[in-house]
């Protein structure tokens, strides 16, 4: 009898074949193969489907309402104990990332680690600071499948923040991994629509009971950090190397 995999690696994509191949190659290098690769494709026309047929991916290709609708569709098919989202172009930080996580994961409901972006190590913040924003890249977080729920589609940019807040409020079984989990591929909607993301995060904080004043202060701090990244990148990355 086949047993369920330990990990469900979920990738959502649409017309992004070159980056999707990059993600696939990263998974192929893993020393741990106790995972399923679930690809939710938004009806691509660039050769993605033909490629996926030779990879062994559990692929569904149908139109969707956006990235979080696609993630919800994939979550309904996931059979792994833990779920990790890697978008097309994202990769795992080393060949033994899954092996290292599997050794430490048992008993935890939320697992997170550092990430690599633009050649820089981006340290995760303590999970207790989740009210200030995402503590690490979504691709460096793992959720136990029976605790994750689904994304709220009323948020088009920050539904991952809403989901993570919800999970963290419902558990104290949290593990921080002091090493990079993913290599983040820049250029996604969280960066190209950063202002909309901050606005949605403001609304999410208010929905979870944070005062308007505190939510506004965090919004201003996030905006300042975004400006710092654009104007003085070396200082930004120096700050991000600290936990």
C-alpha cells in the first residue's frame, strides 16, 4: 500500500515555462524524494503542459481567478503532511533542504526559515513579529496540511499574509530553521504591486484586531523600508541580514 508523501510542493504557474523548468530542476536535485509535486497551471499556451507530462508532476491545467484561487485548487489535491509553495522560478536553497526539514519537522504545525533573494541571505524575523508583516518569504514557510485551511480570495496580493496570521494564531507548535529554505525569484505580484499589498495588509491587521493607529504605523514603516530598498539597496540588505 502506498503511503502519503511527507511533503506536498505546490507550484502555481501560467505561461512561464522557463522559470517552471528551473523549479523542477531544483526539486530533482533534492536528496529527499518523499514529496509530491503538484502543479496548478492556469491554462498555459507556451508548452508548459507538454513539459509537465514528462516530469511526473501532478498537474491540473484549468483557468483560475488568480494566484490564490490556483493555490486553493492545488491544496484540495495535496496529500502530503506538510505543504510548501514554490512558484515558477523559485527554487530550494540547497540539495538537502527537504531532508533537513524532515528530520526536525515532526510535531510542529508551522515551520519557517530564512531565504535567499538577489544573492543576499534574508533572515526571517521571529514569528512573534507577524503583526509587522510577513516574517519571511512565503516560499520559506511550511504548513501542516491539516492546519492550513484555504486562502481568502478577497485579498489579491496579501492572502498569504492573512493565511499565515490565521495559522499562527491557532498554534504554538512553531519551528524556526536557522538556514535558508528557498531562493526567491523576484518580480512577482508582491513586488510589482507592493502598494496594494501594503494596503491589504493594513486591512488584515485591522480585521485581526490591531488598532488603526498601530496598523498605520506599521504601514508607514513598511513604506519606508520599501523606499530604502529602492534608494539605498546596500543598507536595506544589511538590515535584512539581521534577525
